C-alpha cells in the first residue's frame, strides 16, 4: 500500500520535469523570434525601433506587463510591437503577426491593468472608425538600458 503513493509522487515529478524544460526552451524561442523580427525590419520600422531601443539590451521574456506604467506604444511592423514603460521597453512579436498595426491604432480591452501573452489586440483605423483585424500577443521581451561602470 505504501508503494502506490510513492509511485504516484515519482510519476508526478517525472511528468513535470519536461514542462520546466519546455518553458526554458520557450523563453529562448521567444527571444530569438523577437530579435529576428527586429533584425528583419524595413528602414521605416528600424527607425521606429531605434527610437525605442537605442542603448538597450534584451532580457528574459515575461508573460505580462503593467499597463499603468506604459507611456506609449507603437508598431515598427506587423511583427514588432513596442511598449514604452520608461526605464524598460517591452517588445512583442505576436504569434501570427499583427497586420496593419503600424499605421493604425492598437486597442486592448483587458479588464485588468496589464497586458499578457494570449491577450487580443484590436487594430482599428481611427479615421474611418473601422476595425481592421486583431492579433494575439506573445510573451514580452524587456529591453533595459545598459548600466555603465563608474
């Protein structure tokens, strides 16, 4: 009888180990995808991204960011969304891109004051007040300024 609970405990531990490994791999994949999307920007997108990311380095991806701290947001392309929180700029590469986001408004309607991976962003033409589409956010890659040695 005592062996059965011990076997269950061992099985539970063994089953969760791959999940933790996948999470680490997922973070690396998100970072790589985001950096590749930034590198692939056209000249106009690169100019926008440079305004936000100059002298900053990428950190480990995070699932959510606080909306209350965001100063502004912009889209450098369909695959690079930028969220400026002052000392940190978060870059998001939506799962399937965010068509027409660069020249239009990005609207989030979250009941909580944060944006998280999986949240839906609506893209809307503000002049015509017409919805143009939507996209699902991925994890956010934070970019922080490099601290210089004194």
